C-alpha cells in the first residue's frame, strides 16, 4: 500500500475478467467476417436471447454507454420529441449534452435517490397533452431510466411495472440503461430479472464495460420493429466496429455458465462490508446503497488526508465543511484493498 493509492474511483478501472481474456486469446488467430457478422457474435446474441427469454429480440453490440444511449435515443425520437429522464439521469447529468447534440431535449423529472416516479411521469405526460399550446413545446417521446440508477439504487419490479404501464398507455417507448446491470442482478435486494426487462421495456442494454468486459454494451430490442435498419444507423453514426467479434467474444463469455449473473457478487459483498465499516466508524452515508456504489459524507479535513492514500469520486458538497464522495467496488475488487481502506477509515476517524 505504501507504493500505490487504493483505487475505488469507479468500476471500470481494471481490464477484463480472466474468462474473457482467455476467450479472446484462444480465438485470436481465427479469421471471421467483420462488423459483428461472425459466429462469436451470433453465439452471444443467442445466449442473450435465451437469458432474456425473448427468442425474437434483436441484439446489437456497441462500444460504450454514452454511444449506445445517444444512438438509440436519436433513432427512436422524432425531430419534435424529447426524452424524459430523472434530473440526475446519466443522459441529463454526465454525458456532456450528447442527447442535445443529436437535436433532442432531455425533459427532466424530480429524482428520488436517482429514480423517477410513475406519478410524476404521468403528470408530465398529461400536462403536455392538456396544454393548449403544446404544439409550441417539446413533446415527450420516450422515457429513459437506468438499472441501477446513478445513485446505485434499484427500481423494484413493482415500480418498473408501473412506469411501463404508463408508457404503454401513452404509447411511448421505455428505454433502460443497464451500464451496471450485473451489479443490480447480483444484489439481494433486486427483484427485476432480464426477462422482466425484456417484457416491460421497449429497449435496454446490458452493460459490459463496467461489468467485467474490456469494453462493450449489448443492446436488446425485444420487438425488432421498433428500430428497423438499426444496423445501418449504427454504421451511419460511426459506431460499427470492423472487428465486431471483439465485442461478441466478450459477451459470449459473459453469458456462458451464468457468468454475468455472478460477476457482480464480489462487488456487492464488499460494498456491504465497506458500508458496515463506515457506519461503525461513525462516517455518515448519504443512504445505504443496495449495489456497488457507496456514498460517504466526509469532513473536508478527513477527505484531504484520505486523498493521499485513496482515489474516490467527488459527488457533491452538501455544505461548506463536508464532501460526499463515491466509493465504487467492482467485479475485480480485492479483499486486501477493502480491508486496507477500512483500516484507513478507522484510523483517520479516531
């Protein structure tokens, strides 16, 4: 520990799960067609369809989350429409205006620990519909959520059903960002499965970049008719990898023998351990997180000292003398690092 800082900044700081590296190495010299039209991508798509219990679903592999969000949202929306999201949603707060750069407004709703409520959503849609001047306004054209949210919280199956019901009633697509989906699936508090997402969402993606892959996200469209010619749209947006097999091989590994369901378990167990230790040390949590993102409220003097030894993410300044930081565990977090962090927190708090 004397030679390096502990790294708890995010969940994509390591490379890839060993089983992915093994698969990439084992297939390295094989020659395959490009652009994701190879046997590895086809195998991965088939495994994902099986896991989602949606044999007719379209599956596409893209490189990253912002890229996926921007392309899907732009492809779904009409020119006069915007996308509804929590004010803290990734597309509203941490994608540098990628959606607006595509010509669409993000219509924000209040957040409740990162989540939107069905009642707020319905009120927004009804207000637009009943406004006599709505032809002068941006029309809500789809709804964006993430599972887990930016705060690491989870939509329950009941909450997801309520939001989906409203979207179906108003005939607007529901899209779920699953950048950290493996950590949701591994959480004991989770009640939403992949088949649930495929049933209740019109599109969603299964995160790889933050969940053990070198890079990549798997977009699932349960009804392929939602986005016809999407392969061409991906190409048009400069997001079609010539060596698409790189993504397919990784997801094929992640969906072999239930690896994707298991890859987040270490992160969740260590997040529980860290939150227990923070509470024992008398360091306030913003709230108790059910997944791998922990939000601790540190006194600024303590943070300054801790920063010499540990890398965390700045989250917010609740007041003049405290800073909320995010501590993220990952599929690759080690027990040694967790115990070292707990030791630091305990010593500096004394």
